[in-house]
């Protein structure tokens, strides 16, 4: 941006500005705007540095004073600090106009110090950053409070380059500006709090080449660039040492990507799952009904594994260390160094494992010996760049960060026995088990972590994380299902199993239900019709179910199926519920159950999200005033795409999702999980919805 402006013109511009402000109407001043504070002016002066005489900048242009463009002929005797400050302040008038216009356009409220940080940034960038395609601009539009410190720091500090070269003075400046924006400190330690990695993709493509990390932690997940026809091996420093992300952040680094080549055979991962249906099974000991059949079929078609000369696959045979290294490393790194021409045939794979840090040099002495499952977990995780994680383990026989990380990634599953899960860490790995692991490694794609990315992926869309909404703290890996019963093996939580019923279950033997171990029941009290008239209706089995469950000693809550389209209708539904209860005390909540209906003519189609949220609040507040505990029921689409959850934080949630993996996916907190609609409970004919509550009422 050209900052050229004469001192005479600057003074005239200042007088004009004062006249405009003096004559502005009250309506024009109704929207709050800012001017640069004296503290910010001093900070800019410090960051720019004072130069008395004109000088040529790195861009070949002439500058003077505090980094302002000039005509050198206009300053034969230079400029005094006082004149330079006047020139600086006059230039800031235009920057203030740009920033204020942006904030007004999007209705963004900021503090004085946040405005000052944006001014300091604009002083060197101009309006370049005011583009929704850039993170800082997008964060401000979406609501800057939704993003973490590290995200904000990266959004500001990313503007530290000349071309692709990182300029250290800009790094210092941007980190100062970021900390000013975050904490209001004009003199701050921003440059001492963060280090960065500058990534050179070496011909590849990546979104952000310079990423900032808090000092004292570890780098964690490192970005993966893309290069057509090549497979990414890893990031390496100038000394040829690979950086995997487990290292502590102690200083700034420059890393270069390495790609497959130099004698290696590139291995291209499948983009779309190929059709293996025409595969002719050559193995007489592998049946279509075997749990490992699809994995063996995939890897056989891809010529990754094969059988024996006698036509068998021998799925229960244990792999040697050399065989396991080859299969795991080729799948994880997408490159194959090939068999060694001399020495042990797996020598190249051992060297690769040692180079990646999967094993220590000399750790694997006998490549022909069996390899244990715990070593498999460590080698696979490190080769894939998956960091070990801490926390409660799903396995009763091992507590290992790599095993837990691979379980969370869906690479290993272990075996279940009732409510317990085993990994058998000291056991060997069979050919069938390795086929499953290799297939999962090949098809692995890191899941989005909303806490890091700032967004939730649902369907094909991304939704910004609502920072004021509590996040779900349950460890998905600790869920184990046995039959219709779900267990959550976390000692920090007390859980209970429940059901929810309506007239669809008809007659229920509540005594048998209680004897089976059901501890609570959510009973439908009534519903509003789908049609235009939207009549209110009692569930014909409500009274019978309420009395039966209470008589059997089961704790009870109720729910109402809403199709309200106004707050007035929601209040009507709540009063309908209260009249039906007649003051009967309940152990569990009164639930607002609004669901989307696909039927033609459904009255709630296209209901505005604000109106829906208003309805939920009205219902909940009405039942709360009557002394009952309110709750809101939803599934993933209603929770993510319909409700404004940041307005509903005062109420407990009942979340519904049925998954074959028996793990809930909702990012935000909930108290009850409805985990199946196909449960089987003694005393109930047919299927029934089943629920688990965390911290029962």
C-alpha cells in the first residue's frame, strides 16, 4: 500500500476531519466508532522506528519518519520526530476509516485495544486483511469469541512474510499485535510466548506455510501437503532429522517436505473405494462369512498380501516382525523401499522404522520372531503421525497412549467380553488381524477436531464452534455395549439405563422391566399433530405407563412431542403438560421434543431457527416456573442445523443417535444419550428406545 502523503496535505486533511466531526448529525454518530489511542501511536512508533532522512525500503520505494512513503525531494533536510508523528497521525485517519467501515458493515463490536491492534496491522498491510477469505476477517465476522488464543494468534501472525520469506521483525510485530488484541497489553510478551514452524512444501501445496505454536507445549499434529503423483514422507529440518510433532516447542523451525522417490516405489492410496465384487476368492480357508473377509479381499486385490502355495491364507498364523514392519510402514507412509538385496530381506523396512522413530536402533533384534500387539500399536501410530493420548483407556489389560490413540482413530478395536474390552498387548498378531489393521491404516483420514479447527463438520457443511456452549466431556472409547445394555466404563461417572416409551409399545409389564435392570423411564405425555390444525393430543397410554413405572420403583420423566410454530403454541403445549400432570412430582425432567417431520404438509417445514429456539425457551421456562426440571431433546441435524444452542445453555439436553460403532458423535454436552431404537427389554413386546444417563437425577 502507498503511504505517500505530504506534511502540508496531512495538516489540511486533519483540519477537514475536525470540521466534518463538528458538523456530523446525531444519526451519523449513533454507531460507535473509534480513533487510534495514544498508546497505539506510541506502539506503532516503537515498532516502526524513527528515521530522520528518506531511505529506500526493501520494496525499492522511499520512506521517512515512522515508515511513511515519501518523495525524497520533499525532505532535503529530513523530518523531525514531531513532524513525523503528525504525519503518522494523519495517515492513521484513513486506516481508521477503513477499519470502522468494516466493523460497521458487519455489526462487529470491539474494544479500544482490539481496534488499536487492527489499526497497527492495517498500518503495514492496508486493507489486504479485510477479506472474508482470510482467517482474521472471517473470525471477526463469525464472532471472535468463538476462537481460541492460538487460532487468533495464527490469524494475525500469519501476515509476517515478504513473498514466502518469514521476516523476523514482522513476526515480532504480529505477535505483539495479537497479544494486544487478546489481552489489551501494549507492551507485552507475545514474541516470547510463541514459536513457529515455517513449512517448505518442496513443490507441494498447503494452505498455511507458517504456523505458530505456544512455547512449552508440543507441536502436535503437523499439516500434510499435497503433490500430484507423489506421496508425502514427512517434515525434515536442515540437518535431515525428521520432526513428527512430538517434540517440545522450544524455538522456531524451518522444515522441508520430503516426497517418495529416490528408488522408492510410490504407493497411491485409494481415493474412492474400488469395487472388489468381482474378486474370485483363491483361499480355501477364507469364507465370505469370516469377519476378516472384506479386508483380505481388498488387500489381495491390491496385491498387498497373498496366500500360500497350497491355496490357503492361514488367517490364524502369526506374523513375523519383518512381515509386520513391511505391511505397516508401506500402508502408513505410502512408500515402499523394497526388500534389501543383502542381509535380512526386511532390512530396509527396519531402517525406515528406525528413521521414523517407530523403534529405537537395535530394539528389534530378530526380524523372524513374532511381534507383540503393543509394538504394533506404537509402530503404526508413529508411522502415521498419530500422537499418543492420555486419559481413561477402553482396555482393561493395557494403559498405553499409542493404543488409545489408534483405538480413537478406529485402527484397532480389541476384543470385548461382556462389558470389558481387551487388547492382549503381549500376544502376537495374526494374518487376519493384520489385514484389518493394514486396511484401516490405508483408508485412514484424520477426523476434524473442532477444538483445534474451530468448526464442526456435519454432512457436507462446516459450522463454527459455539464457544459459550459446554463441550461434551465423555470419552467415546469407554462405551461398551452388551446386547441391549450400554456401559460407560469411566469411574468419574455414575450412569443408569433407561427407556422411553409411548403408545407404540402398548401394554408394558413394568415389574419385569424393573427386574431387568431399567432404572428410569421417559414417558410420552402427549403430542401435537403434524397437520395445519396442529391439535393437541394425550398419549392414550400415558396414565397407565406413568402409574405402572412408578409402582415398579422406576424413576420417571415425561416428554411432549412438539410441532409448535410460535412461542404462543409452545406455551400452550407446556400448559397442556402441566394440566395433565396435575402437580404430580417427577424424578426426571419434563422434555421438549421438537423433531423435523418429512410428511407432506407438515406444519413445521421451514420453521425459522430463531423461532424454534424461542419455542423451546418458552416451553422450558413455563414448566420450570411450575417446579419441574426442563430438558430439550434433539438429534444431530436438529442440534447442529436448527437449534441456536448458544441460547439454550440453561437447560439439560437429551441427545439421540444410533450408531453401529456404539459411540456418540455430538460435540456439545448432553446428559442423556438415546443410543438405540431397537432395544429388547423383558416386559415389553417388540423394540424399545433405550437410554443411558450420565449422573442420574
